[in-house]
């Protein structure tokens, strides 16, 4: 499973991180950072929940 973040859409609400901090990371300004590599095993549901929490729909989970 892979996460893609459209950084042009991210507004820095950090709802993805608040939902699943083990999957999502933020920069110093509170914007979501793209995840390097694959979602760790066992955190797939959290990745989906974080993507759904994004009001801009900037996160795609494949």
C-alpha cells in the first residue's frame, strides 16, 4: 500500500497526522509530508482513515 500526498492541495490542517501519527508526518509548518516507501504492515486502516480525514482530499491511498 502506498500513500501519495498532493502538496498543492494540503492546507496544513494536520487531520491525517492527528488520526494516524504512525503513518503521517508533518513538516515544521504543519503540512503533510509524502511517505517514503510503503505503509507499514498493520497500519493500512489508519492510512485510509487519515486520508478520509483530509478536508481537501489531498491524500490518495493505493
